[in-house]
C-alpha cells in the first residue's frame, strides 16, 4: 500500500513535488497517482504543506479532479502556494480554526543565459494565468480579482477563505498533529505570519536544515515553483561564524536536492567559505545536468503543458508580426525575437536539445521538427498563425452576395440535388363522420456540386535564416483575397449567366424571365416607383402549385457600382415635409453593392429564410479556405497549400426580381 494512505485517507504532508531526505516528508505527483489507484469512491485528503513545485501541484490537482468519487480536502494546518492549488480540487474544502491558506504568483530559478531567463519569465506568466483560472473557477471571483490577490500574496484564515469562496466549511477542532509543515522556511514568503517565521527560526536554531522557497525538483531539473526567493544578503557572510555558515550551506544543498553525502563533502571542502560553497554547488549541478543548465523538466505532463503554452504565445506573436499588428499579452514577450529564436524555443520547450547554434543547421532542425506532427512543431505553429491571417484577408474581401445565400454542408464532391416542395394545400373542413383526405404537393429540383480550388506556396529555409516574413505575409494576404474573389466570381457568374438573366433551371427557363413574373417588362432606372413595382411583383408571386400567394417581402437591393449612390438614396431615411415626399423604403431594405454585376441593372431579393434563391456549400462544413503544411519537398523549407472546397447553385426563382435598368 502507498505510504501516502493512512487509515484510508490520503495524507499529503510536506513539500509538493519531492521528498525531503532530512525528515522524509513530501509527496510527488506520481506518488499521489499511485495512491489514488488504490482508492475508490469518496476520499478524504488531508493537506499540510507550505508549497513546492508549481506544475507538480497542478498535476496533483488534475489527478484529484479525475478521481471517480467525491474528494473532501481537509487542511490540517496550512495549504500555501502550490498546496493551495491542490486544495482547489476538493468537492468540499474544510479548514479547522487556526489553519491557513495562501495564494500567490509562481516564481522560478533559471541557470543560463539571458534568453533562458526570458523564456522562464514567459512560462511564469502563462502559469499565473492558468492557476488564476483554477482559483477563479473555485471561488467565483473574477480572474482580475484573483490575479490581484496572487500578486499581493494573500493569506486567508478559515473565515476569510469561506468569504472568498476558497473553502466550504470551518470546523472548530483541528486534528492532533496540526503543526504547520515544519520543514518549510516560511521566511521566504514576504507576508508570512510571524508564527510561521518563528517556526523557521526555531528550526534553524536547532541546527536543522529547512526546505527553502527556491526548492526545485531533483537537481537535473530547474522548474518553476510557487514561491518567492528571499536570499539573505552576502555582506554579513564575512562575520558569520563557521557553524552558521555550515548551516546555510546545508540549507542550500537541501534546496538543490543534493544527497547528505554530497552536502557533507561541500561543507568540508568549503571550509567555512559560503561563496566558495555556492560556486561548488553550481558546478555540481552543472555536472549533473545533461542539458547544460537549460530550463527543462523530467515531468512529461509539465513538458506538455509548457510546450503548449509556449507554442500558443509564439503563434500569437507570429500572427501579430505577419499582420503588422503589435503583439498582445504574453505574446509581447516574443516581440522582436527572430524566427530562429522562436523555433529554438519551441524545440527546447518540447524537451529537444539544440544540435547546433549554427544558423543553417538550426534552421534545418527547426524545419524538420514538423515530422513529429506535434502541436508545438514550428511548421504547425507557423501554419496556425498563417491560417489566422489568411482568414482575416479572406473575410475582409468577402462578397456581400453571400448574404443572399443559404449555406449547406457537402459530404463529398458528388452533384447535390436541391429539392423544392410546393406549399401545403389548404386545410379543408371535415364534416361530421367524414374522412380526412390526403393532400398532394408538387416538387421541383436543381443540382450543383462542390469543387476544389487550391494553390501552393512555401516559406524557405533562407527566409527563416534571414528572418524575412514580408513575402510570406503578402502571399497569405493575396491567397485570402483570392479565395474570397473565387467565391464572388462564381456567385456573380450565376447571376450574370445568359446575359444577366441567370442560368437555365430544370424547367428550361432562365432564372429571371417575364414568364415567371420576376423580371420587369420594361427596363427602367432605379427609382422609388420602379422599386415599388418590383416589391409588388414579389408580393404577388404564387407557390409551386400556382395558387398559394407567397406574399414575399424584399429585404436586399443589389446594385453594381454605378448605382451605389442612387441605391443609398432609395433606402435613406428622410424627414418629409409632405406626404408625397415620404420614402416608403426607408430602413426596409439592405443595400448590397457588387461591382462584378453589370452597371445599370438592379435586383431585389427576399430573405433566404423566406424564399431561398442562392445556395452555397462547403465540404464537411469548413466554411472558409484552409491552410495545410508539410516539410518542403519542392522547396527547402515548409510548403503550404491553401484549399477552398466550395460550390454554389440556384435553388429557385420566386424570391428574386430583376430590372435591367437604363
């Protein structure tokens, strides 16, 4: 049975994320997961921890949330920092009188050059946001308020925790073993209560090492922890006696998770020189770290979370750069960074070692990372950013004629039939004892199909090395606009077919025809009078049975560029001075201007919900162009292809009216 299970309860005492070899307190994510596998149904989790490794706390929180029964968290003394995150997993959170809960921003330690520190800062910002969401969901407070509380390092007694939504109940009696996690150095917290700081002072006076606020995972890992380092000034080291210096050296060795034998050797070799001991400890960690001191993690869950966060931030930064906009939020951390820097950061966040800092070799490694098909691959991240900009350009160039259409999902490229049933026959009176008779409906149909429109382009290795995205940005903009123009051309071609009368329908007659009553007998200019005649024509249309009046109402006035000003005047609101000056179409029509349509002709369309004329379809419901990527074959770099699966057709004729204009 797991050592964390005591009398059927899960005991989480000591540092989060590792076991302190001095008193064997502490627990890790893997230990908690193993213990949960032995428990089923409702469980009690007893928590007493001053904090530890942030991502371990997050992983334990998620493990508890996945448990198949209710989780009752009882804070036996303290749940600070990463431990407070664990507490939030409880369906019930009980705090006896005298206990404490604390939340604050995570912090971390990095050994390495400036870029490593910047990456760590970005990860910490992301973690703060993620953990704020957890606290906000539990408490019901806004994320803005939670972030303020985290920044202020907020300590809460049971009554405060209840009021703020961080606990559900307060009990009067704490368990017998209710002393706060004694191995933790609470002096590292800026606002820790005096009694906790005294606890640390008393432990130091006894010559016992403590887990300090900069505690990390095993020495092969430098990971962000939810604590704030508060290192003592070095000025007093010269006057400190040997015993005090040795105690500080032992404490630092404990923080770095060195073994007792390793700590003893450092103490003996340092000979009372604390600065020398610091150098020896750093050298020891560097020797033990195969990654050369770069920030990394041996926790797969932490690796995954980190790489996803970094990928999102870099995607946002790339999108802002391609679009020529300032980066927002965490993405601003990457503003001004080169493409090679971003690609290298993605590799490292995923746990890959940089083979070479040579620009050419690094570019090759970054580009070839796409073979893993991970969401943190540079080609994948670049593709996401590119797709967002492509869609911006596409939407900005969309034709207004799409407002006339009913949208349909196509499952394949086969011809689609648009069936139209006539109106239901009128209900007839049923005499006493008589049978109810069946009604019949007539049917008409049209067909069209979806086709694929596509082009390829690439971002070369040379562009990556030269940090050049200008041509890439211009190409994306052009492709987005081209996709929108392709749709506009296809829709306009339908309306302009057969000299502007539209395509032949299944009855062998064009969309607009005098025989249908949806074409003006005599062409006339766009005026109130001619629009009124068009409205009457729509109102008088009959259904497929040629009997049922449809009473269609025009909603859109469609014109070419030459009639735009006149169209605006037709629908404009005016203040009349006489009855004959009243504009009957003020506020009743929407003006759609499409320069692809011929100059003087104009059209009225009813709402597609009332009488659909135009139908457009996209394959599998993807209502936009999509961008796909692959490692370059025809070019050294990454290849992209923009694909639009689109089709359009005419579904009927009753909801539209044409005047060829003059």
